[in-house]
């Protein structure tokens, strides 16, 4: 049960961070 809650909480945060990092990296790449 705790694992399920942990996954439900951490997964969206982790995905959000990855998307944020990728979009930021793409923006930096476009600038150069």
C-alpha cells in the first residue's frame, strides 16, 4: 500500500522534473 502511494506521488514529480530538464535543454540547444 505504501509503495503504491509512494509511486503515485513520486512518479508525477519525477516525470515533471524530466520534462522540465528536457525542455530547458532543448531551449538552450536552440539558442546556440
